[in-house]
C-alpha cells in the first residue's frame, strides 16, 4: 500500500472543529453533535455553515438520540427527514447505523435511508460493533450498497480490534471500505495500517478550550455529567490531526 492511498477522516463536534480538521490535513470530516453521547445529528445551520466553510468532503451523522441503535418508527421518521435535510444542505455523505433487537442489521430501515441519500455516500457507523455476527452484517451492508463501515473491530479501540478489522478488510475484497476508528493517533496509525490493510481511518483529536466568560457562576450546572467542566469545551486540534496525517504518509 502506498502512502498516498491513506485517507484520514476527522470526527468533529462543530464547524469550528471541522475547519481545524481541514487545516490539519484531514480529507473528510464527520460532523456530529453531542459526542459525549457517541454523536447525534447536528443542526441544519451547522451543516450549511460547514459546507460553506470547507473545501473537503463533509459527512453528517444521522442519529436522533444517544443510547442503542434499535429505532422505532418515530425515530426512523426523524432520521429520514434528517437525511433529506443533510442532502439539501450540501453534505457529501451521511453516517448511520440501525440494528434489530437480535443484533442483526435492520436491512429494511437501512435501505430506506440509502434510497433517500441518493448521490451522497453512505457509512454504517459503529452500530456495526454491536452486531452479533460481523461477517453476516458485512454481507448485508454490501448488498445494500453501503460505501463504508466504521468499526473498532468490536473492541474498545481499533488497536484491540485490529485482528478482526484485518479479517473484515479481507472479507470485503474491495466491495466496501472498512474504516477503522477509535483510539487512533500518530503513535499507532502506522502499525494499524500494517495490521489491518485499511486505507481510510477515522480519528478524534481534541483539545480543551477554556471559556472566555469572565463571570462564572459555580453554583449552576447546565449539563448531565457533573464531572465535566462547565466552562470548558472540546475542539479539534489541527496539530494533532497533522501529526496523524504525517505519520500515515511515512508508511511505505
């Protein structure tokens, strides 16, 4: 595998972070809201502004809530509307994942989103890591025409799941892109390229940004996790993205 084939997608939580990811050399961003819940669909305003601000591909997560990936008809209606909204706002791709209660891919619900996506690319996200049979799921996603699968190899990080990811890349045989994600940085991406044979990687590289608020009321908390700093937020670190891109580029 030659270095120029390696593509880095950055997971970002804002338009500001998307711009930073592009500055760091990412070839694509996945725009999300609420990353502490694993990512939910961002606003139409965020999608439109990101499209206007970026020169790289923009994928948008389609996830109506946190929690599991077993969706009701109401959930699906929201997801369908969000796919249309993302397409209208200029997204290049949508990212979703839908399962049945037994851990199989919900093929029928997924097909509806693929059809609505039209010319946009489609990625099946880490709902795949909750599948009971990853190889059966892989064949179903290929049959649906999904473009790529984001996976940590059904483990807590891509490094831990590298063996399964490598087997999935082999099983895919170029019919679908297998994109490792979770815990990938400049220290391990070269090893993961060698272990998995993957050519696209999904990374999260954040830094804390302190609030510019001068007055800070210490007695009020607006979030759901009291351990999270109230006057601090995560934002993409362009230098960390650049370090990952450069580490990948050195692989021969």
